[in-house]
C-alpha cells in the first residue's frame, strides 16, 4: 500500500469523524433547547394553576402555515356574480355582504342542524361557493350557526369570509349573511407555527390572562394583519385565537397570538366576529 493511499484513508476517516461529532453536537443542542423550553412551559403552567386559571389539554405540537393575501369580494366580485344562480330566496348585496331570506324556512333540530346545513351548502342554487366553507363550532350558538371560509385547511376568522345562518325560536333556518375572500394567493413558502401550549403560556407571561379565569378554547386560524397590504390585498397570517372567560364576572374576551412570531395581536372589529359573548 503506497503512502498516498494511506494518506487519503486517514483524511477520509477524519472527515467522517468530524461529521459524526458535528451532527451529535447539533442534535444535542437542539434537544437541550427543546427540553429547556418544555421545562419553562411546564413551570408557567403550574403558575397558571396557582392563579386559578383553568385549561384543558394543551398540545405542544407545531403546525405549519403561510402568509396569505386576498381581498373581500365586493360589488361586481365573485360572490355577487355567483349569487345570480340563487333561487327560493330574497337577497341583496351591499358593501361586500350578501344578505338572504329564504322563501320558506328550513326546519332543523338540535341533533341535525349542522348535517342539514352541510347538505344545504352543497346546493349551488341555495348557497353560493358553499364548498369553500366549514362549520365552526367555537363561533356558533343556538341562534346563529357560523361557517368560516377555509384557507389552506384552516378557518379564516374574519368578517371577510363567513356564512352566518339565522335560527329562529321554532328551530328553523330563516336565512343567512355571507362574505367571501377572493383572489387568494400564498405569499411565502410554508413555515412552522408555535404550538397551542406556547401561545397560551406566552399570553400568560405577558399578563394577558387574568387570574380566576378559564380558557374556553384555543384554535389555529387565519386572521388579518393590521395595516399590511400587497397589491391592494390584505395579508392574513396563522393566528392562535384564544377565548377566556373570567369566573367571577363571567366576562369573555378573545386574544390573538401571531403563530409565526408569538406577537400578541390587537383585535380589530373585522378580525373576529363571533356569538361567543353569549354564554354557552
């Protein structure tokens, strides 16, 4: 075996050793950081319990999402164009909102309301663009059943993309209001979001969650970024929407956390439109 061959063997062995050691250090660092974050979150959760803040099982799983742009369908837009196909109802289109009253109310029961409306959405002669919406339990109550537009498999929590069905005292669907986000486009590649647990503990650390309260739900949705537009479109970002009820007063508030950078977002009249002020 000549000297050069032996030299190359040693060089290759050292390279493989360096790669192994480097990989081990990276993995160990990631584990240490991840383990440290989990320990800090566990400490915060204990502090929350000591402050009489109730919460259910909080997921530590990261999800993914996009920056998304779109604009509300207004006069002459997709929603108004599609509404020409509607039958058996009186409707009007004003300021980007379609308001409709059925000629004959649709009878439902507490057991089949959602199933009945799901079938209704599949009928293009009754609901325009119905396949773009999905039932939202958190935003619904006995008087209003809310469907939110779906963006990249997540609900759009905004007045820009909702159908709100009205339920009367006789358990009948009498009509609805509808908005639609059109010309939707993805602005950036898919990115990881913070976990549900991270969002809750972050809000607590920033004194957003009062003592003696209960976290009713926390869901990952798309909501509008304030004062951010591109090509006359609004920008929407994955957001943890967290609803909290104070035990003593019964007051309910909704908080929002940007799921990309953990920023506590200011709520706007257009960001969340819910019936959750009603006690469920």
